[in-house]
C-alpha cells in the first residue's frame, strides 16, 4: 500500500459513512456514487495475531499458512457480508466490484474470492 493511496479517516468520510444496517448492526454506505473498480479506502489498524471482532486477515498466495491480520481502526471495520457483494479487498485496499450508488450499503464476501 502506498502512503499516497491511503485515505485518512477524515478523507474516508468523503467516500463512505457508517449508519444502521438492515443486514447487521452498523454498516458502511456510499457518501457519493462510486464507479466499478474505484479505490474506496484502506482497512487501517494495528497488526494483530488474534482473531476477533473487526479483524481482517490477508493471505498472500505464497504465504497462505502465515496470514497478516489488522484490527480495524477506521470506518471500514463496519463492512457487512452480502451475496452478491459490491466491493472486494486487494490486500487491505478496498475496491468497488460494481457501480455503487450514493447511500447504498457497501458489502463484501467474508469468505473472500472463490
């Protein structure tokens, strides 16, 4: 992840906001229209070695037995699962897999790409 790509928490709110979700608890919603393939933000937080709420594990293809975990420290920790989903992580960076209209909940597949 390059530092120029990562959005600060304040900048992230220009793209997403947290609100009550019909899926589960709190969710993340588009603050504006987001185009397919557009970078949404980076899952930020301290590295962790323990599973728990708001932890994202990234598995490198050559290091599947040694995942890297981050404990969510920004708004992206509130992403909910849905099928079909409209966003996907590439490492810790989140991208839209389809166009997302303003005020639509942004969702991911908790199981990852198949």
